[in-house]
C-alpha cells in the first residue's frame, strides 16, 4: 500500500493547509488526519454522482489507497498513545508500590526494640 502510494507520488489535501506528502501524515494531529479522511471518504462516496454503470477507475483506486493509508496512520498513532498512557499508568503504580514497600520497611525498623536496633548497628560497623 505504501509502496504504491510512493510510486504514484500520492498527495493528501488538508483543507486550509494545502497539499501534503505521505510522510507528513505522521506529524499531523488526529483532528487534521480526520479532516483528510473525511475528505477522501466524501470523494469515494460522492452522492451527487450516481452512475451504476460506471466501473472503478484507477483514480478511484488511488483515492481508496490514500483513504486506507490515512486510516492506517490514525490507527497506529492511536495505538502509540494507548501504549504511552499504559506505560505511564504502570510506572505510576510501580512507583506507588515501591513507596509503600519503603514505608513498610520503615515501619519494620520503627517497631524494633532498643536492643534489636543496637544489635543491627553493631553489625553495620
């Protein structure tokens, strides 16, 4: 899909911004990617043009390919955001558990008798 797109020098129209190349899609916000996808979808399913005898043209295939590429980029970027959020949540939970573990260790030390503390100190010298 990407090879055909690059060989055909596909360009993507972002209303208000102009014409973009395929690699530019990765730098766009979800909102702008959605604008491009909506435009391509409209182009694919233009309700004004009703011709049931018309066969698919190479231009239709190019539009479909561009639409599929934009959807793929959206999907990958969404997965990356989900992974990042998941990693952040896991890090926060891990940090919290480590903090609780430190607190338990402190409680254990605080509950030691004077003699136990003195014995530990002797061992550490």
